[in-house]
C-alpha cells in the first residue's frame, strides 16, 4: 500500500511525539510535570455546559447541521465582534463556523493553493499553517520571527519573486509560541503588502482574549482595508476552555469566506448544533470567566518568569497567550535541553525546533498546568542545578 507523496512528506504532529516522550518517562515511573501542550486545565464554565445538555436533548439538533453554521451562531459572532472590536460583520456572508479553528486553517490552502504555489508562513509558528500548505501541494516560504524585531516578520526581507508567487500569508498575534503581540500599525503594513501582491491574509487570533495587565489585543479586521484582503480565525477553545468541543469560526472577506465554505461543504457537514448553541451562550454571556482565567494565567506567568529568572534567565513579562518562550542555555540544542530537563527533573519543556528552524535555541512553557505543579517544577529545576549561565 503505497502512500501518497503528500502524506509521506508529512512530519508527525509535534504533540503526538511529545505525548510519546512523556508516556515513556511515565512508564519508567517518573512523575512528569508537563509544560507541553497548550490545553487549558480549567473546566468550561458550567452555564455553557448546561446549554449543551439542554440542546443535546432537542431532536431538532440531532440532524445534519446547516453547512455554513447556524444563523444564531453566526449572528452571535457578529455581535461579539462589534462589541469587542467595533467591527461590523455580515453574519450571512462574512462568517463561517469551523470544527475548531485548526480545521479552517488546515483547509484554507485548498481554496487558493495550486501545486507549486507559495504560502508565507511564520517560523517559529503553529505547525498547521505549513501542514495545510503541504497538503494542498504548495510550498511554505518561512518568514523568520526574530526576537530583535519583536517576533514580527520582516516583510521587506521577502524576495520579490516570492511575493509575486505567494497566495496566502499566515500571521498569528498574540503569538504561539513566542507570546509576542502585534500593533495595528503592523497589521496596516500587512494590508498594504497583501494589496500590492494580491495575497490573502489569514490572521489566526486564537489568543485574542488571553491577555494580561489590561492589554487588549486588536483584531486584524480593525485596520482599514483588511476585510478586502483577508480573514481572521477565532476559536472558543482558549477563550472559554473549550478545546475538546471543537468550535471556532473564520470571518472577514466575503469572497474568502465563501471559498472556504465551498470547500468545507464538500468535506465536512458542520458542527453539532447543540455545540453551536452552547457557543452562542458563550459569546453572548458574561466576560468574567475569561477574565478570571486570564488572572490565573497571569499569576502563573509571574511564577514561572520569576522562577526562571532566579535561575539566571532574563525573561520579560508577556502581554498575552498562555506561553513563555525562552532561550535554552548556551551549549544545548532545544531538543538536548528538553531531554536533559526531562531526565534530570522530570519536567517537560517543548523544544523550540518543533515550531520551525527559527525556533531552535528556545523552549516553550505552557501555563496550562496547575499552580502547585508549577511550584514543584520550579523547585525541581533548582534542585537539579538547571541554570541559564551566559559563560558556560
Ligand atoms: C490552539 C490553537 C489553535 C487551534 O484552536 P482550535 O480552535 O482548538 O482548533 C489555532 N491556532 C493557534 C495558534 C493555537 O495555538
């Protein structure tokens, strides 16, 4: 059974590998504290669960859902957008529901990429941008995210031939894995660039609501002209602790949303309506649960940063996402450091190389670990003598 080239070239999904490494350590009897996958440890707010339970009992929701998403869900998205960003969306033409935003991110390349085409992809970045590109037969041109440039891509550094052949540009702020944020000025520059080279911008805003110290992340669609050149991906996963539910949406350019909807109607049959109704309850409900989750992450951020800084690191406070992105000590590759820490302290840090070549030299910590486990992990690192020393 000869596999197709497109899947032969597929790297194993990073976190599937991570799970295996942790499982091996556990089998050896180690009590591993994982700072690996970013999956909220806090439960979905109960009023959202209640709505699911109620709607699950309604036989009308047991049938195939409507393809583009329930009108009630798309309206709730448009209202939330207006309230949150002051951006008007037409729920009929500018919003499509997704089976989690990962699904839409993986499928958008099928809408625009012919074999040989190029997508502009951030490196380090969420792996699905380049995987979706690969599955569509395209090639990713990696845009390095450099710490000195605030982890924003340098658009001027992209060769003109690449710009001309590029179909999509993926960007993601607040950013996974670097925790960087972007300004509206940066988004405006992206709009200008996309207009000039006829590129569809795909902004992944999965962490728009996970922010700290009063910072509010802007939407890409707040920038004039953005809705003509691109779409924004959103997810209920991180905002409402709903990673297991699989609900998100894309919104923006009606042309792009229509194209994505057309691919999707031919591949999937939408999201269970009871889940979409629960999504309506989430989006129209109070913001206090999200605010409290952010307080929890902010407290953990402070714990982790002060813990690591006491071991020689110099990590600055982050404004968003539940990640800390920090350099590995001199003398280690990211994988060697991750293995070393797992071995010496039974603590798992995700090696930066998993997010791309330019992730080398870094590791990522996810703050979706209970407070007492974070404390324990920091004590273990200290006891194991793990430090960041410039001269080694
Ligand atoms: C978690 C995450 C997503 C995917 O979220 P789902 O809606 O659960 O599919 C998308 N992008 C980034 C950067 C993420 O970290």
